[in-house]
C-alpha cells in the first residue's frame, strides 16, 4: 500500500506546505464539528450519515479520476477492506461521537494524537522490519503518561467523573482503532488509495447503519446547525481531507504527512476553547504537551532526515 502512495515523492513545495497546514486545521476542527452535529443526531446516526455521505463523495471522485489499478500480488483484498471498514471507520466514528457526549471536543482531539504512538508497538508485532527501539519506547511511555493525565482529570471530578472516564476511554479506543487500521492498510495488497478510502467508508456505513436503525429508530429532522455540521463533517474532514491526504503523500511523501500529528491536537484545543468556550484545565495542557513530546521523540530521526533532505 505504501508503495502505491509514495511512488515518486518529491521535495515539498509551497503548495505542499499549504496542503499540510490545511489538513492540520481541517482535522483539528473535526471534533468541534462533531460537538455541533451531536446537538441534533445520536452518535450512531451521526457516524452512519457521515460515513454514507463521505463515501458517496469519494466514489464520485473515483468515477471522474480513473487510475491504473496496481498489480495484484495474489492475495484477496476483501479481508483487509472489511477490517479497515469496521476498525478504521465504523468503530472509531461511533466511539468518537459517543465519547464526545461525555468529554469536550478538545479532550477528544488530544486523545487522537495517540494514534501515532499506538502504531509503534503494533508495527513491532505485525510489520516485518519495524522494531521498538529505545527512542520509540520512551516516546510511547511519554504518550501513556499523557493519557494517564487525561484520565486523572476525570477521576478527580467526583461521582460524575466516571461518565467522563468512559467518554475519554471511548476516544482513546477510537485512536487505537485508527492505529490498527493503519497497520492493516500497510499490509493490504496493492490498491489505489482513493478506492481504498471509498471502500473503507462504504463498509463502515453499511456496518453502522443497521445498528442506528435498530437502536435509535429513524433520525429526527434536526435544526439547521446540526445539519450544516453533518454536511461539513462529511464533505471536508472525511471526504475532502482523504483526497488531500493522498495528494500530499504522493507529492511530498509520508514523512512530510506525519507533520499533521503535531497540528491536529493543538487545533482541536484552540477551536474548542475559542469557538465553543470549552474549559482548558491544566491537566489537558499537560497531557497535550506529554503526548506531543512523545510523538516528537519517536519521529525525531525521520523528521530530521526530512528537513535535511529538503534543504
């Protein structure tokens, strides 16, 4: 899969920097969008409709942007597509939506920063050649300290804090799902990345939709603000950002793409505090600092090579 995405990465241009900044802002604003959409949708319906709308957009792009299919290597793609649809779309979209009914959008965004660190021990086990070095281990431990800090804030809130613990755990669970889907994507037989995204969203929608109907019944028609938030979530951070992500990796490479790991949690805190008037307790700031430090430690060597090569 990585070979399909990174066939000819080139030196990042001004356009590359604009795209990577746009991705950071877009994904950082996702959690604010979820918070607004939850005013009119249940977590299950929000996940189902967001996936369904985004899948339609991606398939439309695939239809008008045909590409030569990569050579098959004899393995079936369907087990991978089913797995990334379930674990990389259905589960995390629901877990994040449900988690944000109990925690702030900023706390959810900080939780997502753990994706980059959870991937490392999973890669050590499942990806040949990926080894947990001392530097990576220190980075993961710093990230875990950040997660503990997040939970300590909830545990100190008295009896009502336990719902916050459950919500925070759901957000961390969503991050773990994305990390597992990332490993499955690396191991997937060659497939065009846009088609992979389209299938992932489609499978995710088909998995969540029956549960939304069964558990919540038909969705009520919400007010304008949740509807607009849903449409923006589906079109911009889900569908649009997937397309932009492919363009960034193809043009500048996956190391350059990793710069989003540092931006997303910061923007989620900024949007939550300034536009939603969410409180930013000291524990949240400390957790953010620890997790970002952990990411920095684990990626220091690759980022050093990135900027050295681009001079």
